[in-house]
């Protein structure tokens, strides 16, 4: 989302729109500006999932998100005066809380113009207020689409989703705001639970995903836009309180997948914390907290991380040009191209590198710049350098915004829009002469990148029992508590426990190699009754899985080991094994899964090799070790 006045820019959090690549089929449509024919994006099959850093379709082929944000249903009112007065709405555009442009252009023409831009997907923002709004939109709001008269904002949203997906676009739903107020800083939309409870936010998401889950081209749930500080409190990542974005997104993402397992779950990082004033801590962490505390979902291959970048904001700059909230911190457009590339990597794109517990696609789901008529050479240089970064990284993206209004003279009211429509429906688009952004846009759309089949990948996912259970097994979620009174972590179904940390109750799961789960009961182990094959940790208490079983979960009381959860193997497993001690430092393999990242910073860790399974854990209360894990029994899986 973009802000123009200093007041609106207070605590602004930069945003970029995700763009999904055009896929073709069916009759051709003319590109904006009379360019070459572009065929509708219909030659792909949903649902989408992920393989490593890439999004793939149902056939396992790369599906690069080349997207734009079709804004409006999040609201355009700026918080004071009549909601119907254009002067009180963003860029003088009164959306009436539905996607912009439906008053000026028939739906079919809008979609044809979208195809002409080369995008294959749409980020579709909405407000929680829309879910509960029962008032029909005024007829004037859908003047060019009279079939939508008398409908509520949600019903118009339904029609937009249906039209987009029928025409071949992938749609990612984005919870942008709580109320219809636009936009940013202290506007009542700062967190998922601003103006509403976390439970209500989750319930609204379940309502939305259940509403559209039969449509396999509704491919994702973008949980919340630009989480930031409110008047009194900062969001945090992992403190376990009511402002913990990590915990809220983990819970909501898993509830969504239990209801609609085909969806991608899109998570942005923290867009702003602190008070923007010299001498006070403040900044834009983005995805940096993911390095040490990443999400694990009950269905691996469904997590996408997202970040927003705008030239006028910065890593510690709100974007306010003057007045309250303005600081001397550098903006993104103040960096050299080399510095910008490093900053973008440090804040977001590091997530895409292989071999980490957090490796996932990163979607730059908002970015943009003022186009036609702009003389801001700094912003122009920034967009060129930022486009270079996206092209080099073969990065998924979405531009902000897709649709805006033009005035009666044909001048865009929001110069950031890719397509602007006058009261008479005349279009002035990115492809029409005079928009300096067209060169960078075409480079981005036409950039070479990975296409075709993407190889399947192994997963390494962390479990974090810092404050609560992390139950990620559908099987165990359907059963009674297997270790009452203790904090417990279960690997996602199809994965096994492969590592533990000492002193902070974190662990690592993987599906690399074997063994596979067989039939039979899962066993909770709380004593040494299954210890066989000799004393592999003399003098230590041992929790060991039965023969032909392997660990898929664990529980702790405080930081002390309480139990192992063991699953039966589908085939006989080799005996023997080795003790992996980590009571005096890390003992992790030099190569293999998740060795390029630290999933328990400051703690020693023991990890089995990729060709092994975890069969037991040793601990002791002697020598002030307080029952923390000290050694693993790692056995060969084949």
C-alpha cells in the first residue's frame, strides 16, 4: 500500500504486489497499448504447493507468482469525514469496499487488460469488516457491471474471485485490514488482533477459506498485511504473548490447512517495531526473525514467506518525509545498487537458500513506484535497481496497485496504479506511451527463470516448545493427549525426529530417506523398558523406542525430557547405532539437511545423519544437568 502525505506515512510499512506468471489457453486478447496478443492464463492446474524455494502447480511444474494487487475491498476511506466524499479516500478513489474499477469497466474487459500486463495471479486484499457487512453496495459502485447490483461487498468479492479463476488467474486472498480504513501507521489495522480478538480473526479466515476451497485456483491465504506497532505495543516474534506474530500465524496457518489443505499459507514478517525517533530502538525486521525461529505447518510444502519493499521507506525509516515519525535513517532508495541487494537479501531473500530449516519461497507481495508524470529520479533509480534484484533472483512478486481511477481529463489519480480508468471507462495503462516504469516492468515479466518440472525436495522443519505445545501431526491431533501435563512436539505426519537441542526444548524433523511409518499403535515411552542392544549412555536415564520403531515426537517438563513418541516402521530396521553426545557442544553432521542454519541459537545440538533415525534420548539430573537431553541414539535407517 502506498501513502502520500507525511501523516499517512507515519509508521508506513512498505508494500509490493505479488505477480504470477501468465499461463495461456483459449482465445487471445489484445495487450494494452495495442501490443502483441496475449492468451488467457489457463494452462496450469491447481492447487499450488512448494518445493524448496519454488512454488509449483499440481503437476510439479514451476509456477512463478507474477502478480499484482487488485485493491479496494480492504477499504479506501482515510479515517475522517464522510466515507462517500472522494477527498476523504485514498487518491480520491471511493471503492465502496469492493475491488476498484467495477464502476467504470465491465469485468471481462478488466480481466483482458490484466492478461495484457503479463500477470498470472492476483493478490486480492479484503477487510475483516467485509466478512460481516450486510449492506448492499450502491448501484453506482458497480455501474459498469449491473449484474452485481444489490449485492453486499462480500457477494461482489465472490463474483470477482469466480471471474478471475474462471479466466485462469491464481487468486491469493489477503487479510489486509480489520476495518475499512486505509492506510497505515496508527489506523486501527496494525495487527491481526487490532480491533478484534485473535479468535475472531481466525474464525474469519476459516469462513473465507471454507467459502472458496472448492475452487482450486484460489491458491493461498495471505494471513495479514504489514504487521506493525500500535500506540502502545510492538508485535514480537516468539515471546508467547498476545502480540506474538509467530505464534498467531502458526496457529492460524494450521487451522486453515486442517480446513482447506490445498491452500498455500503466506506469512509476512514484522513490518515495524518501536517508536521512530532518534535514540529510540525502531526498525523494520521483515523476515529476519525467521533465521532462528521458523514456522512448521502440518502439511509441508505449503508455506510461503512474503515481504514488502518501497523506495521511500527503509530498514529503519517509516517513510514519513517530515513531521511525526520522520527520522534520518536511510531509505531503500538511498542505497547503492550493491547495498540495496545486500539489504534485500538480509531482510528477505536469504530464506530462499537451500539447506536451512526455513528454506521456502519468498514472495515480494508488494512493491511499486509512482509512474506516469513522476520526476523523482531517486525513486526511478531505485525501481530499476530493485527490478534487477528480482530478475537476478528469479523472485516471485506482486505489484501495488493493479487498478486505479483517472480523472475526466484522463490523468491517473493514483500514479502507482498499473491500469487507470476514467469515468467513461477509457484506460491509461502501463503499456500505453508515457509511463517510465514500462521498461522495468517488461524486464520483470520477460525475465528468464526456472520453468518446467521442479525436483521433489526433502524437508527439515523445526519444533519449538518455547511456550506451548507444537502438535503438527494430524494423526495425533485426532487423539487424546499422549503426554498430559507436559509440553510436547509432534513432527508432521510422514516426518521423524532427527535432532534435539539442549536447554531450550527445540527439535528438528525431517522426511529425508527412510524409515517409512507402518501400521500399528504409536507408543509413548517414559522409562527404560525398551532399552536393548547394550547400554549406549552409561549412567544416564534413557528413553528408547521399541525395536522397529522410531521417534516422531517428544515432550518436556521445563527443559527436562519427559517422554518420546515412537511410530512403528513399515519394515525391519537394522540394529546397533551410535551415541551422539552434545552435552558439551554441537554434534551435527558436516553435510546434509539443515546444516546451513541454526535452529537453536546459543544452545548445543545433537543431530542424526540424514541416513539415520533417532531411536533414543539420554539425559540425567546429576551434575546440575536438570534432565536436559545430552545424547541421541542414532541408528541406520537402511
